[in-house]
C-alpha cells in the first residue's frame, strides 16, 4: 500500500502544483512548472538507473544502494533471479563434473571430436593409449596424431557398427586397440578405443596350444598306427619286430596318457578356486619326493637331501607335491649318470625356500624366461628322449602363483641348473 501511495504522490503532486500555478500566474507558468518537475523526475530516475547499472557491473555486488521503494523491489527481484540462476549453474556444473569423472573412469578410451574431427575432450585412458595431453592437443586434428593409412581411411567413412584394429607404436608397449567411431549431434563424433592386446595374446596362445597339442599327439599316434598296419600285413612273420612294436606302442601310449594327465592338471589349476590352506609336513613330503627320484634314477645319481624338520607351510599338499616333484624329476632326467642332485629345504632371509641343484647340461640365458611356457622346450630331441610333455614347468608356475610363491632359475650351459621356490613369509605354519 505504501508503494502505491508514493507512486500517486510522485505522479499527481506535480499536476496539482502546476494547476495551482496556472490559476495564479496563467497557463505558461503552470506548463513550465510541470515540465521542470518532469525533467527533475526523469533525471532522478536516470540517476537511479545508472546506480542499478553500476551495481550490476560490480564484481563484488555488495549491499543494496539506498533508493526509492520501487527500485528496491526491482533490486530484490533481480537478486532472487540471480540466486536461482547461480543454483541452476551450480547444479549443472556438478552434473558436468560427475559426468566427466565417470567418463574419465571408463576402462575404454573416449575422445570427443567436433565436426572438423578436432579433439575437444578426452579421458585418461585416451591420454594413455594415444599419448595425448588434453591441454596441449585440444583442437588438433585426430588424424594428425594417428597417421596410419588404415585409420585415415576408416575416418573417411565412419560406421557406428564397424571397428578397426589398430596397433599403437607410440605407446612404448605392444598395444592393439579396437577403434569405433560413433557419430552424434551436428556432425560430431565419439571415438572409442578398447585395449584388445590381452585378447589377441590369448588367441595366439590358443592357436599355439592347438598346434602344439596336435603335434604332441600326432607323433605317438603315427607310431602306433604304423606298427598296427605292419602287423596287419605281417601278423606273425617277425616276432622280434612284433616285440619291438608292442614296446614302442606301449611307450607312446604312456606318453599320451601323461600328456592328457598334465593337461587335465593344468586345466584344473587354471579354472579352480584358490586351494584351501592346510598344514603341509614339508619334511615328510620332501622325503617321499626324494625316494621317488631315487626310483626314477635307478641309483644312477647321487641324490643328497637336507630338509629342516620343523619348517612347515600352509597350502595344498597335493599341489605343492606336484610342483616340487616336477622340479626334482626334471633334475634326474636332465642330469648325466653319476651326477649329483642336491635338494634343500630351509629358511632363507626369513622365507621358506626349496631348491633343487643338479649337474646337468644347463640352460642358455635366452631360454630362462620362457621355460614356464606351455610346450616350450630348450632341446626338442632331448625332451623326446626323456619323455617330457612340455607342460611340467607350466604346472609348476600355476601352482606357485596360487600359493603366492616365486620360481627362481639360475643356470649356465654345461654347468648345471638350480630351481628354487621361495614361499612368502606368511606361509609358514605356526608351531
């Protein structure tokens, strides 16, 4: 109500004064009075408008200036609108921040491209894969950074359903990524890249595994098939040949059986859960392994065993026995007659360590890192003579990984080899 009264006084008071002056001094004086009053009123409002403009342009925008009630209402309404706008902007900024954080956390690389195929934004994985820096490379053409002809051809005809496998030589690692371009908006696009290096390696491993297992099975099957065909043509003409053939077929069938057994063991280790921990009596286990080694050696080697009787560990006895027995049997197979094989079980640097040292032919340094690969053999002819399947050390590696243990190999050609298994300190069983 007060605002309306002030408005009426502001508008009608000068009219009353002008009318009064008209009655006394005539129309010219009244009209002049009204014009002067209107001029003063307009000048005053212009000053208030200038104050409002200065307040709007002020970075700090402190307390409201002292103005007429009408202008105070304008100021307060504007402040309400401003607060609402700031809240909306704050919510929008928080939403954008959450979106950016989510995009940066994606396991795949994401690059936002404008209609000129320039980089507008990228996440952390994109910076890692493509060696980008957003502050530096923002606005750079993507095909300037990725100059492979296959990528440029792919960019010229992007298809949301198509993908391109591209090897990235600049990353310092042999990385293969699958790239997909997804158009959106006004000729913009999203470049998505997924690391498929591991998948490719698995595919290579699968192909190598199929090729190796086919080769390993083909040889004994060929031997068996050849003798069977010979016996079919000459069933009893050559007893010596028959005896020799039966022995060879028996040896090859045992070899295939060992191969299948090792394959099943390897598959079980790769697919089963971590083993339940039990107290493994290592002294008794190593004693049994050494007796098996002496039987395999047929007293052709000097096998020396030293094992701490009070040092036991937690783990799967069956798996640990399989791994350690494999190492000892390899030492017997690859050591010459009369050689010494030393088996040790002790506490070294507060960690339980099993070691097997032989005086065999040794292994060249370039082979050491690949010994635990499936079907990897240093000397194929020697492996065939010893009857190995090429899976023993792969089984050892998986067993040790399941027990958080490490395999350490030291060897020199013609100077023997030492295979050591170092178990973690927390694997020691309480007394």
